[in-house]
C-alpha cells in the first residue's frame, strides 16, 4: 500500500502531499503511543492496587462456579484455573495487554495437564525423549502407564508429539478469550479520545451489548461441541 501510494503520488504530481502525510502520520503515531502509555500505566496501576487490596482474589473466587461450568475436567486448585480466571477478569475490564501473559501461562498449564493425563501428543514435549522432567519420570507422574496403553492402541508412536492437537479446554479457553466480554473497553475509549471524539465513553453500552452476545454464543457453542465429545 505504501509503495502504491508513492507511485501514484509520483505519477500524479502529488509527492509533496504524500511526504507531508507520511510525516504527519509519524508524529500522530508517537502522540498515540504516549497517550496509550498513559492509559496503560493508569489501568495497570489500578489493577495493582486492586490486587493488593484483595479485589482480584475476590473476583477470582466469584467466577469459580462459572469456570467449573465451562471447564469441569480441570482439577480444583490447578494453576490453569487461576490463570484462566485472571485472564477473564483482565478481559472484562478491557485490559487486553494485561490478559495476554495470563493467557499464555494458562495454555502452558493446560498443556502440562494433557501430559499428566497421558496424552501421547504432549508427553514428549513435557517430559522429553528420556521421559524425565525436572527429575520426575513418567512413571512417577502417573502418565507413563497411560502412555503405554495408548501407544499399544496405535496412538503413541514415535513422532506423534509433533502433531499435537488442542484439547477441549484449550479450545474453549481460546474461544472465550476471543469473544471477550468487556465492561470497560479501555483501548477504544483512549483511541476515541485521542482522535477528538465528543463523547469517547459512548462506546461502553454498545461494546457491552456486542461482547455479551458474542460471549453467550461462544459459551453455547463450546458446551454443545464439548457435549458431543468433539474438539471445539
């Protein structure tokens, strides 16, 4: 697109306008970055205060029944559940940059859970070819016998771990994360304010309605696919 703009400007004698637009856009990008840095600092600071005050922990406890409904096969107290809860809370508050680390850690823990369940596609990645991870063997973890049973059934041959498939929990979490109910769309409010909107917060009600519908559809879809015994 940039190349086409330059060529078109040169062909039509508007190179001065192309140059000015490039310089103006560069300055605008710097200004937007500074604005967003301020917004990020504000909301991350508020999240830190909320964490110290115990608000995040209370919110996490409050959504545990919802998580048990969506992820019934994740054991109680498993780290994946805590990371998923943190991700959802950050998403609801519109803090997309804050939910990403928790989301990555949640996927990591879900992969470990699949290895513990004896899923052959995850065992080699988690325990290595020698069957040992952090001094803990497959036998000690309880996953080895499951792996041997699945291998004898033709599922766990060499190279199978290279063709890993996402578990139901991973798919449900990803879909829920993408649908992302948001009460405060912080990014959009900041963008609207930066570009001179008369009422930057007018986006809140439509955003809640749209993301609520998308989240409900996502939950219904995931439960239907999960009940059917297929990967969502």
